[in-house]
C-alpha cells in the first residue's frame, strides 16, 4: 500500500481529503499511518489479513466501557 491507496480508502469512508499521510515505522505484518484531515490526526491501520483487528476492536470496546482511556475505533471494514 502507498499513500495514494490510503488517501482513496480514507476519503471513501470519511469523505474528507487528507492533508498529510505519514507511514509509521511500527508493525511487522500490518501497515499504520498517521492521516491528518482538517487538522485532526487519525491512526489508519490496515492489513491484507481478513479479521486482523477483530481482537483489537473487541478489547478497545470492552476497555472503553470500563471508562479506561483507549483509542476510539471510528470505522472498520474491508
């Protein structure tokens, strides 16, 4: 994946054109980017593996329900 792919996917889901896309040097099998749109920064994670983030999304929602500060999952999909 490159910045063009990330920009297209981000725009499809958010209807916002990214101002800046930076690749994070983390993760072995997944790609992580910091996407800035309207001066708000988002973490954009993607993987070619189906359901790669199912456990992460589950636990972030569980921890959030306990009033533990964790990142909010805005969208997930294919």
